[in-house]
């Protein structure tokens, strides 16, 4: 996979995960401080490498489930952001 393809995949995955995050936690995100929002992004970035690696492994092992693997990766990244947002509420 070329760097360009990997970059495109990463951007699509980030966009999808942020969409899930915003749709799931709209009120909490609207009320959050910039520090809390940064914390959410940091948590998602920290999780991104392992999620992308798993996505690529799954797609190579079973190409017919690539869309499901992408959806799972999206939800895993969004969950990392949601968990960070909820943890910062306390």
C-alpha cells in the first residue's frame, strides 16, 4: 500500500470516526472546553495506529470483509474519543 493510499484511508477513517463521535455526543461536545476537546482528539490519535494496523490485517486476511473492518475501526476510534470525553466530565 502506498503512502498516498494509506493517507487517504487515514483521512476517511478519521472523518468517519469524528462523524460518529459528533452524532453520539453532540451536546457534550458543544459544552466541552477546548482542553476537553483536545483530550478527545489525543485519545483518538493514540488509538489510531493500532486500529489502522488491525484494519489492514483484517482486509489482507479477508478482503471480502474490508467494509466491515472499516466500520469496526471507525467505531473503535469513536469509542476512544467518547471514553475520553466521558472521563473528563468527572
